């Protein structure tokens, strides 16, 4: 086990992830963990993360000094390096130049950490302080324009420090540096796998939950589906899943969730069929923000009603991922600076007085997918495109009517079918149809038609923050358009959305 001590860096989980990528097991500990606890955890190496504080500030987070006497290799990154400088007898000062972003590292001496690396590499910095005098036993290995002590080593005691962030992708060969520490210095074996993670996660869930009952809002999306499968494997029928059918789902979406979770996994699944309740509340509403708020509110009401019927429940499980956590509020004892509050975290559990169970708080999306595969979830569920909480409610423009939804569902199913058939589904970020309540004139057979418009929205993106319209071959678009107009009653025109985000957004509302 490699212990990562968290001093509140935005990148702590990224460090843990890089370690997992080397097939080595790691655990994140609060910075205040004691040396005795680390010894008990049988750690073979310790990494001190970066953090937003300055070691020069009174009361800034400090580790137990005895961790340096465990006889275990220690790597300090950024704030971690400055801590070592300060605590082991060197000197740290405010730098006259703060170093942010790209920097160039020049290697002066072949140390163990930089083994196999070229003389000069690009690195990613984010710090204001720097070490000005090395503690005894340390040697400078590499420097930047700003600091002679960007990489330092005490090869006798096995203490290492990096002023920059090797864990971020912008640092060249950062993974090699981390691997040099893990394999070259700590002598870790690279035999850890995602299946080991499943065992560990199951144990953690059992420890946390005991014999309490857990509910989980299952949406059929990747995160909640994998969470359901994992928690069910851990605690069986102590888990109840609630699926809210808000009437704004895609074709056969509820059937599919029932098939997988009730029929295949034998999960205690409660389905709240509440389409009518949603439609009633949405009647006459055209403003997109109001629609979203109403859908959100009714969802909570329905969810609460369903949970009341289940009886005593202690935990609410959520498939919150690490990127959701880092963007949300500072958690207890976590010194990370607040960046922004996230729409998926919070709200519900407070109102319902439930404790949270979030087994993926340390994971990234692709790792959750790997976990889902390991747990036997079908590929189509693991690789599903993102789908907004308000569902088709924000894909029918203006007022929502049952007939509009039915039309949209049929058109959307055709688009998805063709995207999958041609292999484009897995190449794009999202593909969906939008219903425009605009009637246009057409001619079918010899008859005049006066029907609605369907817009195709297919985008490429990495993180949904920016997106561009996907260049789908014309012959595929042609098939999609023909099929929708011929097979979906009430549609006589199909248009293609060719806007990027920004300035447009992915969804139309
Ligand atoms: P926009 O339309 O803002 O969407 O470019 C960015 C991404 O977020 C999805 N989306 C939502 N997801 N609840 C969600 O869970 C929502 O209310 C919501 N609105 C948009 C959208 O599908 C895209 O992937």
C-alpha cells in the first residue's frame, strides 16, 4: 500500500489515480494520520500531496513528524516538498516570483526519481513558496528558472521532493517519475487490479453500513447503475433502489432498467410510475428554467413518498464521482478551497436526514466504467451517453405535451439505432433528437402535410464544458432523416444542429 496524505490539493485524487494506473494499491489518508496508523496499514511508501496553504503560515496543516522515522520512503509534492524542507531542518521562503503553469525542468544530476528521463522536460507548476536551504542529507537533482531545488533527494533516508506536479497530464513523463518512486524506490509489485478494488470497496461498504438499510436513486445512467450493482453485491437486500419514471424517459428505458436490475441482478427495485404527476405540474409551463425547477421538485417529492413506503432507512447511496466532489463544497477537515457547488451533491440527504454512502468519491468516470464491467453490467449501460436529469422535458421546446413526448421518443430511438448500427454512437459524446413545436408544410404521397420538426443534435466533447457538432457522414444522416420522416407520425421535416458550445449549449433548454 502506498499512503497518500491529503493536504488539500486539487490533485490528491489524481495522484491516487496515477498510482492505480501503475497497478499498485493506494489509500488516501487525511494529513493528520499518525505514524502508528500508517505502520498498522503496512505502507511501503508515503506521498505528501500538494495543498493550497503555505508552510510559512501559522496553523498550516502539518503531518505527524514521526512519519519520517518509519523507515519508509517519502515523496513530497509541491506543498509536500516544502513541508519536508521545513520539518527536516531546511529553509522555506516566499518566492519573489510565483510559479504557475508551464515550466522547464533542467536535470543536473541523475537521481533515482528521474532515472531514464531526458536532460530537460516540461513540467506543471502551481506554487508560491520555495525551498531556499536544503535539509541535511539532501541533494539538488534538478532545477527550474525559478528554483535550484525543484527536485531533491536524500537517497540514504529515501526522502524525495518535487516542486512541480508530476501527476497532471501537462507534466511530461510525470507518470515515469511516479513509477520510479513506486517501483524503483518503494519496490512495489505491480499486481493490483480493478477486481481487487471491488473486494476492498465491498468491505468498506459493509463496514460503513453495518446492518442498516440503504436507498439509492437509480437513473439508469452509468454512475448510479454501477453504484447499485456494487452496493447490492456488498449488502444484498439491505439495498433498495428507487427508479422514478417521470414520463420524460426515452423509449423502453424503464423496461431496460427493470430487466437488468430486477430480473438479472435481483435487486429490490421500486419503480415510481409518476409520469402523470409530472405532466400535470408542467401543464402550460413554457419557460425552460421553470420547467427544470418543477421537474426537480416533483422528483424529490416522488422520491420521498416512495422512500416513506420502504420504512426505516439510514443511508442514501449516490454515485458521486471525484470530479463532482472536487467541484463541490469543502468537506469536513478537507482544506481544499471551495471552487463551485455542484448540482448533484447535497440537498436531498439533508432534508431526508440520511447519511451518505458514496463509494466512488475517489474514482474517475473511466474507472467507474471499468468497475461496472468487472461487476457484469451490460456494455450498453456502461457506455451510455449522458442524459440530463430533466430528461426529454428539456428536449421538447416550450410546453410539454404527452403527444410531443411520444413523437420525440420514436424519433430519438431511430437516431440512436442508426448511430449504434454505424458505430458512431461510441465515437460521439451525445446524440439525441429535439422536438420543435413548429409546424411546416410538406407533401407525402399526393397529400399536403402540416407537421412538426425534429432537430438532430450530435456532439463531440471531452467533458461537456465545450463541445462541437459531430461531422456525421451525409449518407448516414440521409438514412436517419428518411427513417424519421417515414416512420414517425406527425413529423415531416428533420434539421441538423450545427452549433458549437460555446456559444450554444449541448441541450436546447
Ligand atoms: P449543456 O446543455 O449545459 O449540457 O451544454 C452539458 C451536459 O450536461 C447535461 N445536462 C444535465 N445533466 N442534469 C444533468 O444531470 C441536468 O439538469 C442537465 N442539463 C444538462 C447535458 O446533457 C450535457 O451532457
